[in-house]
């Protein structure tokens, strides 16, 4: 009887989102690693054996950083590649509109010396002299760089935030290439081993550098928000862009081998052999899953979220189903979040990481989505 009661209590605990520690099932039929049985494996703890924040920062954090820098290649250009990057302040101003509560400026930023990327800059109007907090807002894989104004930017700019809208280079890159016409390959050709997500981190850092150059911006209070494709970028921005003080990832589907496409060439490029290493087996997949005989990945995005600590991070999920698959963070995303939260707890800042689980769907806005990111930015940037 006691044993049955114990099993019942355990089942009830695992059924609640806050206690989920199992791996996410692999629901993408296109995944290069089907991983049968992955859902039976526990996500590895990142704090086991560590008694203090200092121990973790001295030993575990450098270990994780080395691994993920191997994966990404880099998050900024090497010394010889800096010749491709000039003064980000030399923006081209295309036009300007007065929208009452804020001014809307359409401009192009020199992300590389021979590549200007379009953006919208929204400046608060009639809301005091500033300087104001700022938010970089990235779109998803369908609309263009202007859509974040409608999703989040108008609300933020009308309440005393500078907003810079943008999009990933895979949507619009040199020679008008896109994700479908070789944007990721152009990065490899010019810069060597630099994964798409690593390049996105650097682009966000360039945008932050531009914002810091503006007198209207308080450079100590810059945030980032992204949806879907932009949310995938947000996960890595949170970890590898220290100038970003608070980050919102809206439905990235956090599991690295869940229902979405982190494996694609423009994100983590799992199957490309590493340059200079003759064995084709040495790939990103071999780093994330060094023991293919063991179900489940040894390394996953709870490690990247841990690298964001102690900076504030908000994950918003669009599904409260058990295993929706596709792009939405569902209930199984709790496992990755909980492992990352253990690190935040060890560092003494458990309130700086949040997972808001909604049934609003894979959308940038919703009745439960909007109050979450609005409250988050008001708390950590305002």
C-alpha cells in the first residue's frame, strides 16, 4: 500500500510542469537523430556536486562555454575578419514619421562594410528627456523586419522604450541571399566556421552597439525579444551577448532535438564536418550527442540557458499539451527550464528566469503572451 502511494505521488509530481525532468520526445520526422527512447532519460543536472556560485562559475561555466564555443565556432569575427566590419554608427536614414507617442525612423545599418540591413528605430516622444531603456525586436521566418513594431514595438515605444526592429541575416543577406538561396553558405565562405546562430548573436551585438551610440538610449538597459526564428536567436543572445540585460524568447521550442529544426544548416548545422578535421564524424551532432548508443542528447539547451545566468530570461510557450511537436514550447519544455533554473537558484537569483506556459498558440501575441513580456521588461529594464 505504501509503495503504491509512493508511485502515485511520484506520478502526480511528474505530471505538474514544475517537476518535469524527462527528455523531450523527438517529434520531428526530419531529425538526423531519431533517438528512440529519449523521453525515458533524465536531463542531466548542471549543479550536482557544486556547493556555491563561485564553484559553479569557476568550474562548470567554463566547461559549458568551451563546449558551446566549439559548436558555434565563434560569436564574433576573428582578428583577420574584422576588416569586414566598420562603424555601425554610420546608418543610412531613409525616412522619418511622427506617430504621436513616438517617432518612427526607417534606416539601414552597416552590419558589414558591404552589407546594409534595414531596420525600424522607434523613439519615444513627449515622455521626458531620457535616456530610455531599449529593446531589440526580431521577427520570425515569414514577415519582414517591420512586423515587430506591430507585435511589441508600438506598445514599448509608447511607454518610454527605444525600439530597434530587425531580423536574422538568413532572411536578408549580402547579394539578396536568403535561407533558401545560400545565406548561411556566404557566412562560411567569408568567415570560416561560424554557425548561423553564432552570426545572429554578433548581429544583435552590433545592433546593441548602435543603440548605445544614441543619446536617447541608456546603454545599461538594453533588452532583446524574438518570436519563432527570432526566439531561437534570443536563446543564444541571452547566453553570449552580455550587453543584453534581459531577453524574451517567444516559442523557440527549446529542446535541441524536439519537434523543430535546430539541426538545419542555418541554425546549428549538425552534419557539416568541422574544418581542418579529416574525420567526417566530427560534427556538431557528435558534440551534442557523444554517445549515440544512449537515448537522448547529453548536451541540450538547458546548458545554453544556464550560460545566460544571472541575466534575466523569459521563455514563453504557446502550447500546454503534453507533446505538441512543431514549433511551440509545450509542457515537456519544463524539464529544460527546470535544469537551468537550478543554476539560477545556485547563483542566488531564481526569480530572474521564468517560463510562462500558455495555450495561445505559435503566435507573437496573445491574451497570456502579452502581459508576460510587458511585465518582464517593465521589471528588468524600466
